[in-house]
């Protein structure tokens, strides 16, 4: 699993919390660190052969970042990877993210166990 912080968002406590919870649940997780471009994320996910790609976005640029990542996902052969997005994602934008290929949206406050259960069910 690759967890990435896209764009200029400098807040990663939530992403690190998810990473730790996923590791504690037995997942092999790589965290990209802050301020990664969609291109960097796609490249790293491809190189790692990530089965799950999680984007954490708090800055409000989720639609723009996900539009670009959706293009790169196809170009780099990551279509089969489970794609989840978490962070400050307004309800009104969730349908657009799903249309881009996002498999699940986990807004701020989603219980960690819900994230773990969803990913475990989809990856196995």
C-alpha cells in the first residue's frame, strides 16, 4: 500500500495515523512524505507495484489532483490498484471522485477500523 500527500498540503498527522493503523493491521505500507505531485505518486506506486493507493488531501485541491492522477493511473498501468482518497472531501465532490475511478472516499473522522475493513475486503 502506498499512502501519499498530494499537492502543497503540509498537514500529514492524519495520513501518518492511517499509515500506522494499516501497519498495525498487518499491511505493508509506504508513506511518500509531504508535497508530492501526482506524477511522483504514480511513479512510486508503479515502482512499488502497489495494490492500494491512498491519497490524503486536506487542501481543497482533491478534484484537480485526482483528475490528473486518474490520467496517470491509466498511463502507468495502475488501473487494477485499489484507489482511496481521504481528508477534507465535501459530500458534493464524492460522486465526481467516484466517476474518476476512486474506489472509496474516507472523509476526516472516518473510524480507522472502517478504512482497514474496506481495504482488507477489497484486496483479498
